């Protein structure tokens, strides 16, 4: 690539996209855990 600024931007963009995907995956996992634990009635939930 001729323009080093462009190369740097592309690298940063790729890293940002990866971070976004990771945080999205983490959020989905946490939501899944909440759904599962919500289906289990018990003294921990106060029901």
C-alpha cells in the first residue's frame, strides 16, 4: 500500500471491528446465562 496513513487506518479499523465482535459475543453469552437462570425457580431468585 502506497499510503502509510491508509494502512494504519485499515489496521485500526480491523482491530476495532474485532473488539466490537468480541463485546457483542460476550453480551450474547451473558444474556443467554440470564435467560437460563431465569427459567430455574429457586430461593436464589427470591421466588
